[in-house]
C-alpha cells in the first residue's frame, strides 16, 4: 500500500503538467478556430442571402414587441 501511494505521489505532478499543457493547447486551438470563423462569416453569404436574413431579423424583432 505504501509503495502504491509513493508511486501515485511520484506520477501526480507529471500528470498535472500534462493536463495543463493539453488544456493550453485546446484553448489556443479554440481561439484560432473562433477567429477564423469570425473573420470569414461575412464572406460566406451572398448578397441575396444577407438581405433575406436581415429582412427576417427585422420581422422577428417586430414580433418580439407585440
């Protein structure tokens, strides 16, 4: 039992560092993906699609007030 606890205490800091590095990598990846999707969001839609979305958004806003 003592040997098991010693092994756990020996491995724990390395596992903790591995989890921190994985979390940092995932955060950087997520930020880069969000920036990519934000920059290209206006170019993905044609003019007619943007006008359609704008018209429907104004209709929804009018419905919210009634």
